[in-house]
C-alpha cells in the first residue's frame, strides 16, 4: 500500500506540532513496511531532516510565498504522484497544498483522510481569507474525506461544526518516541549556555502570541521574590516577541535569571528538558501540546493552561492545569515550586501515562487499522508494500 502525506513544510524550527506529527507518522509507517511519501515545500527543508526519513520519499515543491506557503507545481507531476498512491493524508486545513491535492484526489477517485490538528476554527489573523477559503473549497475538503482525524476529544466538536457525522471521526493523538530526549548532562548544558545553578523552569516553543511566553514571563516577574531560587529558560525560535519579552525583563530587573536560548534541537534540546524541574506551557490556544509529551517522556511535570487540549494532566496528577492568564500561571507556580517530592511524583505519573498511551510504536497501528478499513482490507490481511 502506498500512502501520501501532505504537509506545508517539514521545517523543524518554525513548523510546529503538525510538522513533527507528520514527520514521525511518516517515519513509523515506513518502519513497519508501508510505502510512504511526503508532498511538501522546500521551505526550511534540510539534508538532516531528509536523512531522518530514511525510507520515506520526500517530494518538495519550490515555495515562492512564505506566509501562505504557495508553491510552484507541474500539473502533470502532481497528477502522476496522486495516481500512484492508494490513500492520502492531509494535514492542517488552510493550505494551498490541501486544496491542490484535493482537486486531483477527487478527479482520480483517491480516498483521503484529514487531520486538521486544531486548525478548523476561524481564529487569529487572516480571518477573511479563511472564510473565503472555506466558502469555496475548505468545507468540501473536510466533508468529502473518508475519515476525519481528531487529535483530542475536544476537536471532535470542531469537525461536527463542519457537518461531519461522529461515525466519520476517529481520534488519534499526537505521539512521542522514547529516544527523542534520552540524553542528559546537566553540567554540560549549564556550562555551554552559561546558566547558573538555580533550579530551572522551562518554556519550550515558538515565541509568539498564541504560545503565551509573555504570560509566563509576567507571572514569573510578579513572583520574583518567591521564585528567587528559580530561573526561567526559554527555548524556541523568535516569531516577533523577543524584543518585547526582553523589555519586560529589563523593567523587572531579572536579567540574570531569564535566558533566551533560541531554537534547540538534538542533544541540546534533550539536555534542556532533563535539567529542568518544571515545564510551563502558557498557550492561549492549542489543539494538543506536544511539549506535554516531551515533558512526560523525560519524567518532568507540567504547568499548562486549559487551552492546551491536555486537561487530563490533572486527572492523572501529572501536573496542574490553570487558566490562560498571568494570574492563573502565578497560582500554579506558587503551588508547584519548592515542593520537590510533589514535582517528582507528578513527573513519574506523567511519564507512565505518556509511555502507555502516546508512543508512536502503538499509535501507528491505529493508522494502519484505519487505512485497512478505508481500503477494504481484512484485519488479518497484510497490505504492507502491496498496492491495492
């Protein structure tokens, strides 16, 4: 069976959770023997990223518009690509690539699924273009899918608002791998980035409004006397907020306790997670935070907002969920810091929950089960490397 995954980019720096999901999903499909390829753009695509997809064919269209990820394409080439696959997986919603592939999929009678990853609500900037997109093609793409994949139970309602029956919606959450963040060397990390021996509260994500780094920073500054034994470390690329965040730091005289390290990957990222005592996810809006899974796989507790699509953290005592506000984050920080035993217990609880429910080794079986159902393959029949 041949699977084609569609994503606007494979950029590990600015791509976000949907890019990481597509990367890992494709990699694990290939690992279990499925013939998998990715149609994307060349924006942010590196040799290292391609090498991480050893058995996956990456087809990169040249991108000429970075904001909307518009790409140059050949009609005959795209038609040929779609003709030679059995099933298509569309990621996100408001994309040129999804509309392009949908056009060919319908004409060539190819089944497809769509995983919007929380993108369906008309939210944020470009509201008018989004409304027009839905009017002309967006809703058709969703409604004509063989199945819609929600990444959290909350997202089911998003699909229902597009007129999708519950029987056509399946939930497959984001995943993680055990080896993603296995490296640990606290001394090397502190030395490399000139970070003191104070305990570390970590923020991991893009520095943009939706991710809420300003909420966390203001909460920390308001509690700077209570948190004198803690420092705040931000890892992630700047998307327009760094200058403003530094102004807050200067105004509150905490420069020696706040660190902006930029985008980290590989060993540096692993070291950052493992040296921290608490991860904070102050997002204003998010479908399902992958950072929660990254924290869990390293045995770290999380403080997150009720906008992250992961409220189960409270149910398993793996952290604390608060409102997406400065006041909410302050309350959470006060409750969690300076209680080492509580933090360790929460971290262990979250690790066990993530290992049980969110490893890609298990999640990829859900995709295979779904694809078999769509293509009419019996459960005991293999479709690995076999065109239907």
